[in-house]
C-alpha cells in the first residue's frame, strides 16, 4: 500500500514530508506505514486520499472503484458507527489484556479503525451480492 502512496507522491511531484505537513499527519505515521508496522487509521487514509484526489480504495489496492460499485448510505454509516461505539465501550473496559499486557489506547484505535474498514467493505460487498437485478442501476 505504501508503494501506491509513493507513486502518487511522484506523480504529483511532492515528498511524503510535504504531504505530512499539508495534511497534518505525522511523519511517524507515514514511516510506520512504510515499514509495514500498521495501516493508517481511516481518518488519516481519507486525508491522504483527499490530498491526492483519489479514493481510500485506490490507496489500499491501486484500483479505482467502478461507478457501479454500491455506495454506503447514511443509514449504513449510522449502523457502523453504532456498532463501533458499543464495541469501543467493550474495548475500554478495565482488564482487557493483549499478550499479558493492558491494551493501549493506540491498539484500541487500530482495532476500531480496522473494524470500520472491514464493516464498510462487507456492507458494500453484501449490497453488490444481494441486491436484486431489477433494482440495480445500469
């Protein structure tokens, strides 16, 4: 995924440092992304996507989405937020451990971001798979 970011930087004639300065994303975030330690959270991915004028999906896999791809509706986004909110409450309870250590706030944020991306992708895939042909827009 970092390679796509790097390609976009080259195409637009900017350095990763300049992107960080312009978007407010820390250079540590980009460095960790480059090293493969983690994927930036959804909000940071959106900032990068907006900066280059591409979609988050393009940043993730290098492919533009078709206009036929189902889009999330406000109700879908509301459902995802509700699920994440209740999950966040569970994750922030005392006593949650990972490898024998208390879970850090950063780990919780990473889990929630990954869940959000996964739920968005699953909802889109389900819309594509289960929408009857007579309702699909050509």
